[in-house]
C-alpha cells in the first residue's frame, strides 16, 4: 500500500512507530554546515544500565576483619566468603579494607591501574535527605523502591517527576551541533528507546549488535524479491505528495533509510578488532559500541553517548548464584571493551559508567534480597581519577542513621552529582564546558547538592 492511500490517522500512527527506524533521531534538527568545531577531540559516554537492582554491596564489599564481620552479620546467607573477595587498595582510604566480587578480575586490574573508580552509596535524591526528612516524607523521590519509578528517576535525574525527559537528552539538546553530521543522533542506543537519551529535540538513534543500523527488512538484499521490494519502496519515496502528512511520512522514511545506509556502510568498512569478545548479550553490545566509536571519523562525530543494558538483577531468589553470573558477564564485557579502546587509542576519550534501579536490601529475604535505595556504582576510563572510592561507604549494621529498614540505605551522593561530573567532562572541549545556566537546565536539582561557582567537580572522579 502506497503512502497516498494512507489516511491521516494511520500516517500519524506510522510516524510515531517509525521511532523504531530512527526517524525521530534527526527529524527536526536544523541542517547545519559541515564546518570544523573548536576543540574537536572525540569523547564518548557509555551508560551501562544494570536493570533490576544491582546488589552492589556484594559488588564492592568491606574486607577487613571488623567491617567484614559487620557485613556478614547483616547479610547472613547472602554474604560472600571473606577469602573469596578480590582485594583492592584505594589511594586514599577511610581506614577500612575493601574487596570486589570474586568474578570481577578485570575490574580489579583496571582499578589497580588507576582506570576505574567506585562511587559509594549513590542514589536518586531531590535534596540531601536525613532520617528525619525520610520519616516525615519531605521531598522524597516518587515511588521510592519501585522499579518503574526508580528506573525513570535514574535516567531523568528529576525524581520528583514521572514525566521528565532524560538528562542525556537534555544535554544533547544543548550540544548536538558540535557534531558535523546531524543526520545521525549524538545519542545511540543498543536497546531501543530509553528515557536517558530522550530530549526535547534529540532522540536516540537505535542500532543493534548484529548489523548495527536498523534498515528496512530485506532492503539491502540482492535476490529478486528484495530487489523488487527495494524498487517499490524507492518508487514511493521518489514521489512528492500534496498532503502534508503524506509528504512528512515520505521524507522521514527517506531520511531514516539514508541514515541507516550511511551508518551500516561506515561499520562495514571497518577492520576487525584483534580483541576477542565473548558471545554474550552485553559483550556483543559493547563490541558494537566499539565499532561505532571506530567509525567516528567517517560518521563525522566528535561527541557521542551510548546506552547499553543488561537485565536479570531483580534477584528475590538465588541471588548469590545469579548475581555471580551477572558479575562475570559484566567483567568479561568491560575487559574486552577496554582492550578494544586501547586498539583505537581512545581509552582517555571514552568513559563507561553504571546505573541501576537501586541497590538491594542488606538483609536476606530467605534466599535473595529485596528492593533497596542507595548503592555503589563504578566508572571506567582513562580520564577517570581511578583507584579511589568516592563518597562515604556506609556502615552496614541495621538501625544505623541511614537505614530506613532492612538495610535500605539513604544515599549520601545524589545521581545529580554523579551525572553532572560526567556531563562536565563530556562537554569540555579544552577551552570551555557547560555554563552555569546550561548545567542547571540539564540538572534542575543539582544546586541542592553542589555550587557551580565552587570551581571543583561535584565529586572529583573525572580529570
């Protein structure tokens, strides 16, 4: 059926659904001349979303005798064996010893080499929150402990709203013109649409781990049916339509198809990495991220964000076994990704960071853990001021001044501080970075935690 035969309702529905074909990624961006931009050094942010609630107090664990006993006492049958923990030695410490989950060998090495750091007890907050404020329900994130709400809040960084766009989208709305190629979005997702990369102007450009660009099915085939199909599509796209909706639909499909062919051509022209990637979902996704970064010059990009996802962290049962398998998958994937970045000479220009719905309860529910609040995240990259644990790793005994019940801990670092640190590094071009008003537009709550005029980063983990 041709575009001319489609009614207005179908067209509007089709335009909406064409988000799957990357139409929205460049639909409303003004065409800018391809001219060099000042400070055009490439940078990328890679958001690794650990969906379901990462049990992050079994990712970064107190290891010294006294603190381990406190940890083992509260975690009971969910505690890792003290002898199994991989020791790490932060450059500056709090008098305690720490270790990593036994399946995080690559992360242990990256931390020891100064290329990875942890951010302790970070979570969604509207403003700094005490136990009294929590008990009186003052300015708390909406839907606290709810997957749907906390996933939204971690990606929007506006936890008092259920309708906010993403902080990566708001950042791209400000910055997208730094890229010479406006046909392909600054924001690229390996997992379809997401809140984090959705802005008012910029949307995510969806790719997949197998072929990269998402092209109309069989559009590039050489056999007779594909040739016939391509000819029919091209015939429809070559026409001009008097109906504005029909013409808009045609223009969007043409743009999406051309962008996909440009992207897939850039990926196809690459030489393979010497680095090997495991055949897991996360490794395959990060492999495609590395390929896309390798194609940055042919795609005419100097700033990109990526969104990758690994599910399976909502472990109300069998947490030790399931979480251990997930930690092994994460560790192998980031190890290969780091090696591939080394081949590209871009380890200093790419920063990977983790997010999750929330941490999990310190207490066991029998054979698993339940929904928590503040938890630990890690950041990886050559620009990271590594071999450090940033923030205050909390006391883990029940009833401490951060424990809202069952070891659900009030965060002491906000998502705003965590993300603003990354955004300021990402935007900096050697001359300037985001202005005070721009950073306030991206993170409306940030001034509750940090003053732009301080002259120092919100947390200090980025160079």
